[in-house]
C-alpha cells in the first residue's frame, strides 16, 4: 500500500432540490460518515458551497482502485445505505458530477487531520476553552482544465510559481491533485470521463481571509507577471473556484 494518504480521491458535487441541503447534511453527518469509513473509505470533508445554496460538495478517499470497488460495494450493498437511501436521494437532483483524482506527487496529498472529528450530533464546532466560537473556516478548491494530461512541466511550474504566490497571498495550501485516468471500478456510480483537471485546495481562517487572499492575488506582481500568462494560455475551459464551508463534522476544515 502507498504511504500517500488517500492515493485515490473523489471530488463529488451534488445539485440538490431547493431547501434540501441542510436536510442532507444532517443525514450525512449522522449516518454516512462512520458507516463509510467502517468499510474502508476515508470521508475527508463535506461542505456547503458558499456560492450555491443548493450544492453539497464532499471528498472521500481510497487506498487504490481495487479497494475503492470493494468499499463502495460493501457500503451501497449494506444496511445503512439501504435504510437511508430514499431519504438521501429525495434531496438530490444530480449526484453524478464526480471527479476521480490522485495526488500529483507523494507530497501533495491531503494531510492527516489536525484534530479528531466532532461526535455525531455535533451541529457547530465547539469554541476554544474559555473563548467564543470563532468564525467558521473556509476551504477553496481551484480546478484548472487542460486539453490533455498535465505534465511534469506544469507540476514544476505549480511548485515554483503558483504555490509560492498562493502562500504569499495568505493561503494555507492543503493538497494538489490531478485526474486519475484509471477505469471506473464501480460503474454503478458514474464519474466524469474525458476530463483533464489539476486541482488545488487551500485553507483560510474564515471567509474574510479568503476575500483578502483573492484581493492580494489580484495585486500580486508574481501572480500577474509569472503565473497568469501561463494560466491564461491554457486552451481549455475557464477555471472553477469552489468556496467551501465545512460542515460541523468535516475533518477537512
């Protein structure tokens, strides 16, 4: 087994019926976290999309593609999903927007959680001892699309130019992933095919810090002179930014 934490990652974006996101989050955080991890998956994070009140985004990881098939088969054929699938599916319009990803290098996978997951039933993160509840953290996922697989030249460009620019502008990088082109080992759950993406995740103390980060990037000489010319020359579609607010039980926060 690889020493990379979660060598296979699914980035899952669900479009929900209006007003149903909190219904799904309550059900998910109560029933679908430990039950998935018990059969061999890692629930890395679950989020509210700050720019779409009807989108739920989550990440789960696997040791490899054969283990993915086994774990998914055990969960979706098991008693927890069977007991709650009708309620979960009733909240959803679409659950097929799924990117299958892998860390770009052994150093760019998701780090181990900094703290234990809050217990089931938690609705807000507990405040620090003797203090008040801080503003909730925010995770930014930036998705770049290429017309072919991202090569070593782009990976080096990310390491030497993009990552330092992000850090200088106040981001805390979390992970950097790209498309996993292996065949879908669990075809009952579709994934997007024909895609070539490069995704980086960064953490911010709260939404204000994220806004300040994006403003610093806009005015950064390094970003303007060394990063944007290369990114702007990429021929594929416009990059996507997901501003994500972790749920109360999300490990990634």
